[in-house]
C-alpha cells in the first residue's frame, strides 16, 4: 500500500504513521536486544568454571575486583 492509501484507511497522516512505526520498531528492538544480552547465571548445583591463561594454560592465583588478571607463569594479562 502507498502512503496516501494507508492514511486514507487509518485516518493517520503519513509522518505520524512513520513515527509510530519507527517507535514500535524501536521498542521491539529493545526487547530483542535485552533478551539476547542475558548473562547465563551459575546455578548452585552446577560445577565451578575453571579459569586458565589463554597463552600458557596456567591457573590464575587470585581474581581482583577489576577482572583483569596477570598470569604468574608467562606474564600474559587477560580479562575474566
């Protein structure tokens, strides 16, 4: 359908119709992105995740609050 036909059928002028459709797409897109960005949570019954250095495979000693770890073995810095 063309814009004049839609305006005649719905009674809404074209710029308002475009704005309403754009707003609806914005809202739907927000829900889709929010749904996709869910972080999987570890349940109490699941095993812990083992962290290893991506360069040498050594286990890190401590995990600082920032999430950046430096491997004691090879010195590689990585995010967890």
